[in-house]
C-alpha cells in the first residue's frame, strides 16, 4: 500500500491546505466511506493544483494524498478538476427548495451552498402573514410551510435535507415590514430599536449577515441613520452588511457612497450586491465605482462585491417605476388612475430610454391569464398584439397584481469582464432554484439560475482568460466562505466539510439561454455535499446531503 503524502484527519497541513511533500502520518483504522481517485485538486486557496486522492468519512475530508487505501466507494476522477463546492454568495432559492428539494438548477451547476435572504427579503413574517403564506404555498405547490422565522426555516431544512446547503441573511426590508409595514416615512428611534432587536435575534438563530434591497419597498424608505442603526448588531461578529443599492444606473455612485457609509458608521464589513452600471450612458461609471471601493478598502472598510456573469439583470416589472410610485397598496390602481397614470407612464418610458428600447425588457413570470407573455420581449409582443408597449405593461401588471418578473438587457460585456476579474470580486448567480419539470418550470427565468458558475469557469476563465483557473475557483469557494465566516467550507483540506465538485475544465459551459433557460450545463461530472454523492456522472443519485449552515453568532 502506497502511503506517500498520506494525511490523516487532524494532521498538520502546509500553507495552501496540501500536505508537505513526504509527510507521513498514521492512517485511520478501517476504510474511508468514499475515495476520489486521481483528480487535479484545486484546494480553493488559489494555490497551484496537485494530482491527489481524497478520502472522505462521514461529512468530512479525512485524508489527501497519493495512493490512499481503498474506500467503501470509489470514483475515478482522472482527467477531471476537483474543487470545493461552489458557494453562491447571493442567491434567491429560499422557499423553492421546499418545493423541489433536489435543487436541480443549483446542484447541477456545482453549487453546494446557497446564501439566501438577499436584497432585503428573508424569512421573517408576522403570525398572520405566516398563515397567509402557508395557505398560498399549499395552494400553489402543495407544500405547507409552518414557520415564520429563520429558526423555523432551518429546522425544516434539518428535517427535509435539500440537495444543497443553505445559509441565509436577515433582510432589512422584512424587518422593516414587521415593525413599520409599508409606510413611506423614516423610522422613529423606538422603531429602529425594535428592528435592531429583530436583527440580533436572527443572528442568534444563524443568519450570516444583514441584507438590504434599497430599490424595493419597504427598504427604499429607509435613510442612512436607520440602515446604520439596524446594522449595528453585526458589529464584532465579522458578518457583512450586503446591499442591493438604491440605484444601479444614473445614481450609481451616490448609491455606492451610501452603501460604504453604512459600513463606516456601523463599523461592519460591506458586501456590494451584484455590482453593475446599467445603461450605456452609465457604462463609464464602472471604473469610478471600482475606484471608490478600492479607496474605501484602503481607508479601513472591509468591502467586497459580487457579480453574476451576464449582461442582463432580473427584477420585477414594477421596477420600471421609482420607489415612491410603488409605495403603498394602491400601486396597481395608480397605473390606470387618470390623475396618476401620466406621471407613471413618463417614468416607465424614461427607464426604457435608459435601456435603449422596449425589447430590452423580457417577461419572465406573469399571471396565469397572461401566461402568453412569459419569455417574450415587450416590443415584439406589443407589435404582435397591436398595442402600445406601455399599454401592455399596464395590462400585465394589473393582471398580476403588480407582481410580474422581467429581465433587463442593460449592461456592457467589457464592464462585466472587468468587474469579474477585479481582486475584490466574487461570483454569484442572483438566481433562484428551478427545474425543467414540475411547478418550478412554469416561469421563464434568467439563465443565471442554471448556468452562472459553469459560465464563469467556461466562458470567462477558459475562453476569455480573465483569471487563472486556481484563482477563479477561489472566488467561488474560499473567498465567500471567508467573507461569511463559514468554518471548514470552501476549501479542500483535512477536516473540512466534504463539499466537492468534479468537472472537466475543457468542456464546462452553461447550457441555459434567455430563450431556453431550463437547460442544464455541461462538464459537471460529480457533486458531493457533506460527503453524500448527489451528482454522479452528471445525473442525480436521488440522495440529498444538504443542511442549514448557521452563522457564527449561533454556534
């Protein structure tokens, strides 16, 4: 039996996570549950790869080396790269994992940990809202909820075990809705205190940070004082304030300054969510934004950012209107009110002018009565139906009660590559969990939900060469784990959790497109989650190993 470079759990590792050459430690008695043979191992630190075997027992990596003893189960990974499981630092899977726990669009692109609760929206509801959501979920999906906060959600995940691990932020917008509702006004001191207490409670339940969604209601009604006050419980934990900023186009730089100032005033790390410069007239601002972030870093703000590898974003069709027009419960009524409709039309047309044309908007989800709009471009669809595009927007929003999904084609490819290559960048999907079958197939999502990480490693890293592969892997593994203070995740080393992805660097690619978004990527051969082989030779095994991952304040 060859034991060269054999490393046992608890052994001393050299820098970068690999054993020092020639290091020999006593092996465990018995056989490892799983041995992965002969992969080109990228450990997540950015260090050069090495050809090694990896032994796993239970949910942990037990040994790294060459010629490790036989395991109960073995996989031959010769010719494949082996990386830590990909961590999506900004995702929107949340409740969809209860509908389809196999998490098809996540696990098949190599994601082993989703960070949910983003853009200011997390699981935190009043008792009445929890009952309403439970009834709605049962009616739509046949799946009840039975919880109203992160503690209940995590308990449910502990029981149901989805295919992926799940961590969650606590959403400022959800906290504000609990305390103030959807009133368009500043918070009082007493209300800020109550929101701060709710954030502290969520952190104790396992939240990994605080998110805000300042383009959405009710988060958009908050001022800097409120945001810094509500973020205060993060101080001393190392956990970040993550923000979908107030604006990502004409007001990008002012919004970024506000985001950085929250970190300065609250004394907490900052994560800028899906950094972008929307609209051709704003493309130049991407470099200015990076300069601002670099300057903030130099001044002591621990700021990083993430970005998905596409030039189109996804949001609600209601975001054609400024926040003040979306305030309150009468947003839909104002679309057809003779007194308010003209101003709303002007606002929507101004937003379209920023994007360039009506066909820069593609509908992703719509009410059942207007399902014919799903997946279609607004300009083309309006021409087919012989109506003005504005009238079509109103029709869709009225039918959907204000809830209609859209994709906006508003970013620049050169900027996207520049942002992704920046040393402070991480890669995210900003996407939900879907499947090509069942109820999660009934919308036309952004292709990032299926393809973000294969697109990053294929198109941007292999084809465009924006970064070396080892560093590109670090951006989606150890970097997000470190930002969120997640212990033993995002790295291949003895004692770390066995979240692993085996892929072919020569063929990995996204398969989903804007026209056909429910397509799996290629090149992902095997995925292991907490020691459980979930994807084998590109297909689901039917075994799920995911679990909730609680933050440092709950440990």
